[in-house]
C-alpha cells in the first residue's frame, strides 16, 4: 500500500512539473495577477466620518466609521450590468480626489443648503467583461455616500441591477416599515438580529448603534431616470439593496393600477446612455436630534430637469 502511495505522489509531481513547463501555471494565476484593488479611504472634512473601500479585488467591500465607532461593518458592493457582476474581479485604475464646499439658497426647513465634503472618484474595470466604470464617493461631517457611473453611448440600452448590502453592527436597534402600504406603513422597532430574512423595508431605515455609539440612517438621493431602492433583510444583520422589479407588490399600487401592470413592472428597467445610479447614503450623528436635522445638506446642486424626466428629491 505504501509503495502504491509513493508511486501516486511521484506521478503527481511529474504531472505538475510538466504542466508548469508547458505554461499552465501562468494560465492558472493569470486572473490573480490581473485583478487588483487598493484600499481607498475618504474622510469627512472634520476627519470623524470615514468610508473605506477595502483591498479586496474579488468583491468590492466597504465600511463606515464615526470616530472609533463602527457604523457599518464590512459590507459588499454588488453592481450588475446586463448580467455581469461589475463589483467582482475588479482592476484598480486611479483615484481622483476632490473637495466641495458651497452654500446656496434653498426652499424648505432651512433657507441655505450646505454641500461640504471630501470626495474620491475611483476608476475601475471589471476583469470579465472589461467594462470601465467609476465608483464615486463623498463623505460629509454627518454622513457618507457612493454611486456608480458607467459610461455609455446615447444609443446604448443596458439593464442595471444592484444587490449591495449594508451590514449593521450587532446590538443595534432598527426602526423600519415594510412595503405593504408603500411609504405610509407604521414603523417597527426591533433589534437588528431579530429582523427576519426576506423582510423588506422602505428607506430611510434608521438605527441606533449599541453602547451609545450614535445613530445612522440608510437612504438614497438624486434618483433620476433610475429605479427606486428598497432594502431586503438577509437575516444576518444585512440589508440588501433591491430595485423596483424585485420589490413586493404593495396594496395601494395594486388597487390603483392592477396586477397586470405590476407584472410589467416586475421586469428590470433598462437605461439608455451613461448610467448614473442614485447616491447610496449612510447618514450618521452622535444623537437623534442631530440626525433629524440633517435635511439642510444636499449632495449636489439641483440641475435643470427635462420635461418628462423622472426625479426624486434627495433625502438628505
């Protein structure tokens, strides 16, 4: 028996050596040599809030912190385009860092809007599809946000989809409502660990960090020519982005438009030209009063909207 084992080992080593001499080793490691992701961290102007893209080329992953407190644990970014997972197997290009500091008149609870942040545009390429895109990040003193910008010609019609997960720390208290009444359902208070898988929530989803660590709220902004977001719990403290075609049918919509129309909208929507996703936002604050007054801040100046263009007002 031992003699047979030794023979198998010798044969195996010989085959491995032959494959290496024939160049198969280079083929096996080609992908690991090509994909590469550097760690990129963007801090708020006051340095307290940080969004960090971790150096994981196999799956884009990010965290959000407030001082020494973890607001979001390592959370995976999943951006799909025509079936390609652009966030897996990424090739790192370059980082263009920028700053914005502006104020302008605004109608609402605050007469002046403030846009003060540090930003970074990360150029990436998907290893499988060779699709180039930009991950745009902005971090404010009271929150962090990111979006995808995928260039495309004016005649290019493509189908985007998202499954990005926001992982809330254990021990956090969450306030959220389901989609049964669209955006008019009653909020429920639960421990994040008790939110069952498959439970949907309409943004904003607000949470209190354990041990007095502060508050956070997950929502979106600058929703233009794109499907609205909801969040689906995975049962492991994660809230997964779900665009309109994945969301369950709510009663007000069914009552007004009927199930046939709902079936039509159950198919992913295509986007023509450059795809600019809404901002995926995590607002953070040390106390609830501060969190509730973040409406004075906007992510960007509003631009002129074309007739018939769908638009949703930013939530922060």
